[in-house]
């Protein structure tokens, strides 16, 4: 999964040059973790890193260029992502 996190971090930084590598990695880890926990809470069996990677990549494509703006409006993430 480490290689996947690194690749997704790079993709997020390409999509959004407004965030540092550290913040991009934090975003990727948060998104992956949230997806996995939500999936498990819904009662689904774990499908592996391929599914997590696919979903996070879709989120990067859809929201990546504005993802830094989300932290300011969401207290769940703001303390982790603000300077």
C-alpha cells in the first residue's frame, strides 16, 4: 500500500500545486482511511487496496484541484491540514 500512497500523493500534487507533498500525503491517507472505514461500517467485505486506490483516484480526478479549500470548511480535517 505504501507504493500506492506515494503514487496517489504524486497524482494529487500534479492536480493541485497549491498543496505541499506532506499535505497531499495526509489527504490521501485520510481519504483512504475514511473510505475503508465507511465501507466496513456499511457491512461490505474488504475488497483490497485495488478498490481503495480506484476510489481515491476518482476523488483526486473529481476534487483534487480544490481539495485544499475543503479543509477550511470541515473541522474534522482542518486541524490536520491547516498550517
